[in-house]
C-alpha cells in the first residue's frame, strides 16, 4: 500500500512541476522544501524496505511450518501403515501414534509457539499508540492482529492436524483451549531474528484464533471422510472399521449441527463450512455401502443396525399423533450430554460463536462510522482541487476527529482488529 501511495505521489504534478518547486522554495528559506521532501522520501523508502523484509520473513516462516507439518504427517502415516502390516491391534496403533509424537511434533509445536510469540509475523496496525517502535523496546501486538505471509493458513493446517490425530487416538474433538493451543506458562521472549531484541506482549494468549480453529475443525471433517474411505477398503479384515466409521459419522454430524448455529459472513470460512455436509454424506454413503455389501455377502459384522439413510443419530425423528416431530430416545440422550455429545466441546464452541457474533456487530458499527470519515476525506480532496484550503483544512480536521474519537476506541482493549 505504501509503495503504491508513494508511486502515485511521485507522479502527481505537485512534486514534479517546476512552478510548484519554485513556490515552495520561495515560501520556505534555505530550500527547506527540498530538504523536507528528501527526508520524507527517505523515511518512506526505509519503511517500505522494512515492511518488505518482514513480509519475506513471514513467507519463509510459512514454508517452515508447512515442511514441519509434512514431516509430522509422514511420521503418522508411516506408523499406521507399519502397524497395519504387522497385524497389530488398534491399541498398538494408538501406542505407535503416541511414540511418534516426539521429535517431529515437538519441533512443530515449538515452531508454532515461536511464530505466535514473535511480533515480526503480524501486521500490527494497533499497538501502544505508535506505528513504529524503536529497537530494543517491547511490542504489544493486538490479540486480533492479522498475520503476514500466509501464516494464518498454516495455523489452520496446524489446528487441522492436531484435531484429526487427537480424534483418531482419543475419539474426541480437541477443544480450542487445549494446552497445544495456549501460550500459558511460556516465556514472553520473542525471536531475536539476528539483530532484534523485541518481545511480544502476552495479551495474545492463544496460538490460533477462533477462525483458524473453526477452519481446522472443518478440515478435520474432510480428513475423516477421506480416512473413512481408506479404512472401508479393508473392512472385512478389520472389525474396528465399522465402529470407527459410525463414531466419525456421528462426530461430523454433531460438528455440523454446531456450525449451523453460526451466522458466517460471506468469506472463506463460510465457504469451508458449506463443504462440511459433503464429508458427512461421504461417511454415510460408505456405511450404507458396507451394510449392503455385508448383507448380500453374508458378513454380519458389516451390517449396520440403524437406518443410515436418515443421516445420523441427530437427524432421526419420529412424528407423533399431532404431526409434531420429536427426537427419538437416543437423540434425547445425546442432546442432554450423553453418548457422542461428550466428544464435542459444545461449551467452548458456543463461546467462540458468542465472540464471533460480537465481532460481527462491532464490524458493522465500524463500517458505518468509517463512511463519515471517508465522505469528509473525499470532500477535502475536492476542496483542494477547487483551491479552497480553509474548507479542506476543516474537513481534514473532521476526519481526524472521526478516527481519534470514534474509530480507534472501537479497536482498543479486547475489541477486534480490522485490516480495513
């Protein structure tokens, strides 16, 4: 943005016209206008180089996170394949997964925490009343500051990896306040990056944001669908396949029920949510095909007792004499906290939903307030074109008051931080 701004600034006649230069030179002694222009351009050039350097570091860190995630995925897949080849039991597979969460996963966790603690990987547009912090001083990063260089997508992949393998080993969805997602009991010393001693404030207590967690959970649902198809190909030799598919189907159904309570804005997260129903359909189709194949081939272990076409336990309803729909007994147990509902952190997801709704309301209020400042700024430009400097100064003062008195207070404290 700054590069484009200075490019447009240099192309305007204000700083290229010899008449304008002569006017500035005549109004300011000792050619002060030229010195001021040189000083400002040097400051902007230094700032652009600084931001470019931060962007390059963030992009490199995103690649490091991606490589660490790939190594962990390979380790887990290798252990599962080795366990299947040696005809181990499911408990042995679980033990292998636990053993593999050593060097590779520890390095991944450390890399993610260092990334969350370093101020160099955030577009820190709101902090401590200044856009530039001298070297050696602590930087207070806003809890909602956006990440640089595609790191946010890698954090989503990290949440996806953690939630998937936690479900495979424990049969439960990893909550957003799990230890791997928290920065508590962690030193607040940020990365040095060679020549910096800056540190990040612990106002940011979470490794991932609410949106990154939800995107990771949605990605886990897709992975469960793919993993279920792979497991189904060996269902005749593995008696744990059908129970696992039923647990995965029920978990995805419950997650979809929780996500249905969100009022997602039109964006990447809403589009990811829209695709979750296809993961549920995949698992239901696999269970149905296994049941049909088991009934035809005489394999009773593959026959599903319940009606899979109804779309899982939360969708099975019965109609009473008055025509009203009521949940069956199993549904009542699940909605009251029994059965598979214990595998879903409904309370934590509900808290995320409340925070998301609050941020959406604040965003709408911020956008409406921004319009007043934008209108005054546009009118100030028109006033300058007409040569009305007094009116332009008044309008610019109105813009400054709008930003200082109305907009910035919305971003202070624990309020969300918006790029726009």
